[in-house]
């Protein structure tokens, strides 16, 4: 075998030096790329952690708001139930008051007739009975103003009965109803 010539050795050394520079350059670029990838990975990890924390905060805030709104909804439903119950009670009261109002209207419409009937009854009491004209002194109820037909004694008379509605209206006894012109 023959030994290589000095030119071939120089060319081979130049080629090896260029190859060595190329490898060093590639290693340097590889290291820079690895650093870039590592930095990007660390940055992505930090961003992922930040996004997870933000997502967790948003989830907790959403859960708190849902809980608050649910509590508010329950409170509103309770309030609605109370109002509905109150409305039912008021409707029942209105029905009772309408009935009483109708009764009072009927009483007021009948008042002139009742006044006329009471005046006739008072006149008949003043006249006394035809059979008892001579016994006026014995029948003191006609002279003392307390007859069985007087308005003050009607509610105590055994033949007079009050309806249940009239019993409820006893507080109206002191009230005087009149008619308007």
C-alpha cells in the first residue's frame, strides 16, 4: 500500500476540520434549540398552571354564584308562597265582605219599609188593645215605653231569631244606617 501524499493529507485534514466545525456548529444549534424547547416547555407549563388556576377560580366563582342564585331562588319561592297564601286569605275576606256589603245594601234598600212598619207598630202600641181599654193601668208595659215590639227588646224576644250572619254583625247594632237623597 502506498502512503497518502502530502496534498491528500492536507485535503483530508481540511475536510476533517470542516467536518469538525460543522459538527460543532450543529451541536451548538442543537443546544440552542434544546434551550429554546426547554424554555418553551417551561413557559407552557407556567401558562398551563396559570390557566388551571384561572379555570379553578372561575369554577369556584361560578359555583358560588350558582349557590347564591339557588338560595335567592328558594327565598323568592318562599316569598311567592307566602304572597299566594296572603292573596287567598284576602280573597276569602273580600268574598265575606262582599256578602256583608250586599246584606247592608239590602238592609238600606229595605229601611224605608222597615221604618214605616215600625211607625205603624208604635202607633198600634200607643192605641192599646180594644179589649184592654179599661185595663190600661194593669198593662204597664205600654206606658213605660218597653213593649215587646220595641227595637230595644226585639233581639231578646223568644219568637225572634237571628241568622248566623246577623249574629256576626252584632257590632253594627250601635251604627245608624240612613239613606242618601
